[in-house]
C-alpha cells in the first residue's frame, strides 16, 4: 500500500496542493472539471479517515495581485457539490483569516484557499511565503502533477517544513508517477514512442532521452517536415524550423547508431492554405509541391504507423499527427489513437500525455481505451526528458 493510502489522517489537517486550474466561461462556469474530479478520491480519503482538508491551488496567470477573473471562489460551489459537503473559502491564502479558519477546521471539514498566484512569492518559490502556507496544516500532500516541474513555493519549497513522514503524494500524483515510471524504467519491448505536434524545438530533449530507451520513434505533425528537410526532401510551404534542421539530422544519425528506428510519414495530406476551406490533396512528404503544405500524415503513413503500433508492447504518445482541430486534417491523429487503442486491447501498455494528444483522445473518444491518460502536459514532457521534477524530489529526497 502507498504512503498516502496507509496514512491515518484522523484528527490531522491535510494541506493538499491540487491543480484546480480549470477552464471557465465568461459567466465563471467551469467548462471542463476533470482536474477537480481527479482529486476527489484524495480529498475523500482524508475526510473519511476523520481528518480535515485545506486545499490550495494556482488558477490562471494573474499578472499583478488579486483579480476577479482568477479567483478560486468561482469553484467553491462545484467542489462542494462533488464532495457532498460544504467547502469554506478564505479570500487570502495567507494572513489572519486563513490562519483562523485553518485553526478552527474540524474533522470532515474542507477549506479552499484563494489563488496562490495572487502572491508573486508563489512562483518565485519564496521560503517565507511557503512557511506561512505550511503552518496552516499538519500534513502536506502534493496531488498536483501538472505543476510538479515547477519549483514553486506550494509545489516544492513548502515540503522542507514537514517531517518526512508528514509529506507525501496524493492519489493523482501517485498514479501519474507510477504510469510514467512504467514507461521510462520498465517498458516491455518493443517500445514505441509517437511524437508529434508543431515544433521540433519543443521535443528535442524528449527524443534524445527516448533514443536510449525506445525501439521505434514515430514522428508526425508539423515537426516531421523539419526532419524531411534534414533528409533533403522538398516540403513546399510546410512548417519548418530552419535553425533545427541540423539538430534533426543529428537526431537521425544518433538513432541509426543506437539502432532505434525513426519512422517519418511517407506521405502527407497537403493543403494550399492553413484553413478549413483549403483545397486538399496528397503527396509524398519529401516531394510536396511549392505553395502547398503538409497538414496531416497521409494514408500510407497511417498504415505503416498502425503496423508499428500494433507490434508494440509499450506505447507513449505525445503530440498530434496533424492539425486535428480542423476536420480535413484529423484523420492521421484519429488513426493513431485508434491503433493505440487496438494495441492496448491486445495487451500493450499505453500512455498518452501532453495537452494536445490528450485533447485528441478525448475528442475521438479513445480516452478510456488507452492504459493511462496523463493530466500533466509540461510536467510529463519534462519527466520523459529525464529531468528531475522539483515537486517529486521535494517529497522523495
Ligand atoms: P504542440 O503544442 O507542439 O504539441 O503542437 C500541437 C499543435 O500542432 C496542434 O495545434 C496542431 O494543430 C499543430 N500541428 C500538427 N501538425 C501540424 C502541421 N502539419 N502543420 C502545422 N501545425 C500542425
């Protein structure tokens, strides 16, 4: 049993760092509450044990101090209805009111602190601020994987004010770490990583780290064209990072040396403009006509990639294969999601992570057909880049 599951919170005030950075519409209604629902089991475990809960989170990117738009008060009612219990709120995350409310909290009660980022000290990782937050609770629980790559006051610095037995991961963090570790350290072979999205520059480190682990790396999306250029291809108006062509060449060379197979899309769906009403055709990805651009992987690429995925035992997917937000260019991303779901059904372990690939599996209804969908975009990317995440290190070291 994990540290969190075996801990008895009876009579304890658990200070839980959650990620309640959910999208709101103009009427302050939550449009996607996944991040909140994900942490409900963590909160309930504490309450069921007879403990009380103090929730703290960031919310959006307020520039200077408090702002109505970024107030966590808009979430109180919804959290309360999900928990089936009243949630109290303090309009300042530190200070007299927060101290008094935290002090008077009874077993079974929940208190939500106002947006931590109303203080610039949060993102600066200020120790005095972290200490004030720490003083509110007896036990520190970090359940915010999405911010685990930040050395902020509430995500990392705060942990030093708790004894080793009084700081731990919550259930969301535990499952995120377990899923990511399974891919990075215990991947059953063949291991295939599928990397897509717009920019090579964002994905260099992850590809480099995967070169020591994966058997296959499938590259799709806009970034594939920088690799095509590195191979001497003609890519028309497709997205390219001129200053990364050499990097792409080097990655291809390293992969060959290490025996990792890099799969680029043989063909592409091409368009005469970046638009839903563009004229559409297909072409080999290394002979795209001038004035046309590749906006999705083509039928041949879908077929080859599907076969590689079907033959894999471990699959990691980060980044879409094309401009999946537009209907005309969503086929490739959909085909990959389908192939991963099929491989998973046949016993492979699959992890989908990174904002856009998560949006894609949700859009195409494959989220419950893969082994794990990660909630942490940047954090999960840095984890797979092989970096130590401050939010994890603060608890384990
Ligand atoms: P990233 O944030 O780097 O993972 O990139 C995701 C974005 O890449 C999505 O919004 C896609 O629309 C975009 N994208 C994927 N394929 C292409 C492409 N071939 N050309 C331009 N943009 C693309």
